[in-house]
């Protein structure tokens, strides 16, 4: 296999991995809200706004492999990460409650945001966004070669 074909195959797998993470994250958030009946807070909604379209953008970029898919997906992923970081800082008390955007409904730092008694939901979102950004940057570097 020549190096160019191998680079394209690797790029395809990296984008597919991002799509898989976005899809699992999307289905997971829907499971939390619709099955477990955990009402999403305002920051959860913003994170969803940036996660949900990634499932479509990345899937469309796979068939056939679009070399520009990183250009479309990376900014959305970075903005989603920024909301997630802010949410995590609120959840862990690094940002005072007076700066909390949740004025009605579920609090962004509520105890219902914890799964199994120890796993904060904002950390799941943080992990998803960080992994996807890492894979997208790796893909961008591979496609430039």
C-alpha cells in the first residue's frame, strides 16, 4: 500500500472514531434526559447544541472522505469544549454560583449531574470533546502531508 493511501485510510479511521464518539455522546445525552429523566441544565443544552450536529457533519465527511471535514468539525468541537470547561468549573465550585447561568430549572452544579455516585456528567462531555479535538488535529496533520 502506498503512503498516500495509507494516510487516507488512517484519516478515515480517525474521522470515523470522532463520529463514533459524537454519536455515543449524543445517544448518551438523550438516554440521560429521556430514559433516566435527568432534566438538562442550560449548559448541558449548549453542549448538546455543539455535539449533535457533529454526528451529521462527521458522517457526511466520511463518505467519501472529505479532506475539509476537519475544517468544519474542529471549530464546533472547540466551542463545545469551551462550554464544557465552563460547566466543569461551575460544577466543581471554581466559579461562584453568582456567575451560574442557570436561573430557572436544574442547576448547572446540581447533584443530579452525577452518575453512579462518583462520575460527573460534565466530565463525560469534557472527555468526548478533548478526544475528538485530539483526533481531529491528528487527522489535519496527516492530511497536510
